[in-house]
C-alpha cells in the first residue's frame, strides 16, 4: 500500500451556508471525506475527495450480512485557532479490534493517522472554538464486494466523514433499566462498534421513549441483574464517594472517555471500583440515600448526568450534587481537549 495520499479538493465550500449556532447532530458534513479501498488482498491508494454520495452495487455484502464497523471521535479548536485530537490512537485500535471480530481487514496505523490529520488540515475551518463546539469524526468500514454468498467479503471501503457538532445532549437524562431486551450477549459482538449493535437498540429505546425515558440502562442478557451500559454510553455510579463502573468484557464497549475518567479519578485519589454491579444494589442505594449520582460517558456526550431511573414500576429520582463528580470529570476532560489546561497524560494530539 502506498503512503501517498491522493487529494482532490472541492471546487467550492459549503461552509458559508451552515448555521453553526443551530446544528442538528450528524446532519451537516464538511467539504471533504477520506476513502480507501481494499481489494486484491491489500489496501489501495488512500484518497481525500469532495464529500458526496457513493455508487455501490445492491449486492454489496454490507447490505446482506452487516459487515460494517465504525468509530466516533472529535477534533477541538482552542483559543489560538489550533486544532487537537483526543487519544486518536485508541480509536484506531478499537476500530481494528471491531474489524477483526467481523472478519474485516485491519487498517494500517500510519496511514490512518496521516490521512486523518491531512483531512482535518484541509477542513480545519469547520472546527469552531468554544466549549461544546467540535468536529465529530466518523471513521467506518463497509463490505463492498458485490456478492450475496454468506461469507466474508473480498472488497471493502474505509471512510472518514466529519460533521460539525455542538453539545450532543442537553439537560439530564431519565433512564429505564432493561428487564427484557439485551444490547449484547456473551461471546457476541457487544465490545465491537458494529453497526448492527446500534440498530438492535432502536426498538427497545423507542418503547422506553413512549414511557417518558430518554435512554435504557442495559443489563446482562442472562439474568438482567447486572448493570452494563446506558444507551450508547458506558455508565458510572457514585455510591457515597465511591465511583463504580462495570468491567469491560465481550459485552461492554471499551470506552475511551470511560478509561479517561477512571484515570483522572484515580489520580485525584478518588475511590474507584471496576466491578459487576447489580440492579438490586443500586435500588438499595437509592432507597437509603447513598446513591449520589449516575452518569453516562462517551465521545458524543462526554459526560451525561442521569436524573432518574426506573425498574419494575419503581422510579428513583437522584438528587443533584454540587459539585457533582459528573461536572468535575467533564470540566477536566474539556480543559484537556480544548487545550485550556496541562495534559499530563499525552492524550491531546495537535493537527500539524
């Protein structure tokens, strides 16, 4: 595979037509995108081209057998107009882990990093400064091989598209604890960012929406007793001053924001427990007053406080904390991401 990126720039920019004060998440895209084809057993010339529709055969295996994985990451602009990434090597590691699970060829690290930074350099005006403003980056791979035989494809395409974003969630979130549906199961693809994982969540989440809840806290598929994730996020619980989150497994996504929060908490001498946690334990803590916080973590939302949860016709309101762990972690992460504080971990990477 060549390391030279073939660049074709758009004739005109769409940026002047965008209202950056009123963005709908994931609806507006930048002028350019990255693409690279896998065929004849290897990745071909990487390209940056104008953003636009694809032409793809109806028999492409992605449509029939779901060979598709993706990532979510962000670029941030500081007060000096410099653009930064946050732990991008972790996103590449994870998309390759996801790809391997779905029998998709892994993508070379050096080409990914060079291509991503080149793409962001070209479209850097789309990254707006200010807390909450960012450029959401969506790398993804699909099987394009035109054949409907039930076997791994021989051809794929790797893309990176970018969308300017504001804060993903506004306000607190009310959640319903899953009693019937499951997000993932032992031995499955729950730890991978496979497209089908998310499609399977839409129906049970829509049922929760009808009951007045924005998201679901997913429980284990075997017993529905162990709390695992919240919507599309990892989930944390604060009992008194102890921070608790479920361990990663083949059911739970190895979240980059999750592991960053754990690191920050441990370095601040907070008590952190990474262990299985049950619905029974959390309900008991809510009843005796020791449950102080529940919050989700993820790239899009960063940290999303949960104001109430329901299980078996019981609703538990969670009193607001001031200051909250959620607000502390969010501020520390944003300060690193937007280059407003020192980065002792080396998480922040410049776009040069």
